[in-house]
């Protein structure tokens, strides 16, 4: 093969001068933004209807736009009851989106989360490019856009994806002012103000959890560095005033509207910490985080042993050559462990490498470690855990996984082509896909004919991507191989959104029942929401109703609520409450949601009923 046909691998080699690389940060940001938009916005509103947890934010926002008032804006309602468990920040964003779209749809409700995911990918790229190699920065942004947790949470109108973007802004502002970089440090004046503005936004999005994670990271970084600049950064009285005025001001207004909100706040925060809402083992996040980072999880371990390629200390100049007096280290038994930092002698001892990772020489690696490690310990101490809680502390691992990919490509360049190993890995991937498809079919208990076809398409895409990546490796086209892997991941994710996710949407029958009820029930009539469980009180289908709604948490109170309205009455109720309704009213079954959700029984079957007084029906 001629030299002109050899791919240019300069962008993957941190030893090359920055000025000689053909890839720039603006190009990386544009590429990352396009990939993130494709990964998040493709079939965003049509893959499935809103889930119940999405409705907890989307329905108050819809009612906020339908019945606009200052009181509704400061403390939104859901089906006639104040939504006091969470701050209204995400509801405000969804309300703005609904107003911009001109309709209350799933796409409008999820659009702010999609924008937050695109912003997070761009921010990770810009953050990594300031301290690390441009190849690491580009891959970090692409990984942020395509990891599993982005596909799970970035396509939901919940506050977690937006909270992750806000935390990135706050942590990025801190790093710009307090962490040395090849471009120096920025002024603490505007960066500190931006930091506190992000703190205030995080409180309005999801309470005190994000500020706690950020303050832990800052405290540990100060303990490691003992830099007075960090304290100067935090002593910004204008920023502190912004946080106090926004958070305490909203809290005071909300308390005047509904004093019971104090009890709900404490029960929500303390109940999550003490396990009132459920308890999980302390090691939950040690496997949950690895699951969140799929499919790029293996590269995190590569970066753990190999480090992260850094940019030269002075922009445009290569790292200094190693000293002539440095003794060469013995060869490592594993080729992947032969790399050390560009400006330090090799360290083949794994214990020494581990210590250098715990207490590295460069401030940015210390900063990333302080960002993730205290946060994961803090989250592990909380009794009630969930896979999306670590989203604000995942960027350090995403940057590490990008560095692992760079090291993997460098290792491939030193190794001879091994097509048999590639074929073996292809077979392993196909087997894993088949096992995963079989497990999904067994677990979901949904019709298997459609899902088998859909999963076969997904497995076929994975197989084609593995084979093509193996061929590119065989011909030593490593940049094209990376592009092939990322495109394959993106195509698989889009395929799943069009095929598998709609088949697993078990909320759709409830939403369709609500849409039929909205067309059948007169618009001036109040629809009562009856039930025994929390899932029926704060119901998923409320987002699709357009009539006034009134939830009834206790069935004994329903006659009093009904007496305030003129008959006939309309209600959506589970089947188990229909006998009690027949003892007081004439019940006419108008519609039913079919089939029932997985895990529910016939007693939970939702029905739309019309209630007429018994005396009036006899006359």
C-alpha cells in the first residue's frame, strides 16, 4: 500500500504537535452536535407515549399553559392537586416548550430534555478539549451522546438529563477558573457567577441533590490541591445572593400557597435517604454505572491502566523528549500496559499505576477523580437508589472511556492483523445479542412474533457493524473503524426506537383510553380520577385528557366531591371500585383500556364510566 493511501492517524497520537492536526474543536463540536441530535430527536415523540413519571412533570406544565396564573406558575397542579414533591423548574421548561410548539404533545414535552442531551455532549467535548487531546475530546462528546443512560433518560421529559447539563455548566465554570490548563485559567468573576447561577437552576430542577454532589467535589479537590483560588472562587457574594433569592424566594411563595409543602419536601428528601421509598444494596451503583456507560464501558478499564492522553503544556509544541538518563523499563507481559504518561518514565508495576491514578501529578486528573469518587460514595450511602441518579457525575468516566478508545487504536497499530480474532468476537457479539433478545422476550411477556422480528433486525445491524469493523481493522484503517463503530451504535439505537420500544410500550392503552374519553365526555364536565394506589391517583393518562380533572385519593370522599357538581358524573376507575360505585349510582360503562399493563391484574383494569343518581334513573 502506498504512503498516500495510509490513513492519517495524527489525531490519535498525543505526541504529535497540535498545529499539525487536521481536526479542530469547532469541527468536533459540529460533529458531536449532529450525532447527539440524531441519537436523541429521532422518533422522540412517536416511540412511545409518556410514562407515568414523565406525566408528573408534563401534566402540571400542560395545566400551567391551559390555566395560566401566577399561583399556578409558582406551584403547579396535577389533576386539581398541588404538585409539591418536586420543584417546578422542569415544569417551567416543558410549559415553554408546549407554548412554542403550540400543542401539548409528547414531542413538545420531551424537547427540553433532548436539547439538554445535545448541550451535554457539546459541553463534554469543549471541557475535554481544554485539557486533553482533541481525539479524546471528540470521542468523549460522541460517547456522551450515545451511552445507554442518554437513550434512557434523554428521551424522557424528566429533570435528570437537564440536571446533568446544568451540573456540567457549574463544574465547567469551576474548572475554567481553578484548574490549570494549557491556556491558563480564566477570571473567577464571571465564572463564579455562572457557577452560582447553575447552582440555583439545579435547585429549581431537583432540589438539593445536585448542589450536594458539586460541593463534595469542590471540598475534596480543595483538600487535594489546597489552592486559595478555590476559596476566592466560592466567595462571590453576588452569586450567593442569586442562589438565595431564587431558591428561598420560590420556597417562600410556595409555602404561602400551600403550607403542607414543607412536610412533602422533608418526606421526599428524608424518605429517599432513609429508604422509606425502597432500599437497595450499597454496591448498587458499582454495576449500575457500568450499565449506564454501555456500550463504551470496557474502554473505561483501559483508561484506568493507561491514563488519559493530555495536551502539551504549551499549545502547538510536542511534549518534551524523555531524559537520556532514564532507564528503560522491562516489557510488560500485556502489550496494552506498555504505555505511560508521555512525559514520565514507564511504570509497568500495576500497584504503582494504581497509586498514580489515585494521586496523579496533573491537577485535571485529580479534579476528575474528585468529581466522581466522592459523588458515587455519597449516592451509595443513600438507601433508595436508581440508575439515573449518577448522571451528574458520569462525565469523568466518559472522558476516560474516550481515552481508552484512543489507547485501543494505538494498540491495534502495533499488533498484526488477526482476522480470526475478529471473527471470534463477531460470533461472541451475535451470541450475546441472541441471548439478550431471548431474555427480553421472556421477561416482557409480550407477543413474541413482532419482537422476534424487531430483535432480529437489531442483531443483524450489530453483526454487520462487527464484520465491517473487523475488515477495517484488517486493512489498518483505524479511523474508519472508529467511525464504523460509532455509526453502528447510532443505527442500533435508532432501530430500537422504531422497532423494539413501541412494542414494549404498555402505557399506550391508558393513553388511548384518555384520548377517547376526551372526545366522548363533554368539555365542561369534570372527570374524576378514582383509585387505590399512587399510580392511579397521579395517573399517567391525565396528560391526554382535556376536561377539568379532580383526583380522589380516598374513595370515601368521592360522594362529597361529586355533590359539588351536577349529574351525570364521569370517572376513570379501576374495575375493583365499580361494585362500590353501583351501591350509590347507576353505573354505565363507556369504555375500557385493553390490554392491561404487565404486572397488573383484572382488578386494576381502567374503565371510563358514567354515573347517574339512582333515583333519577328510576324516574
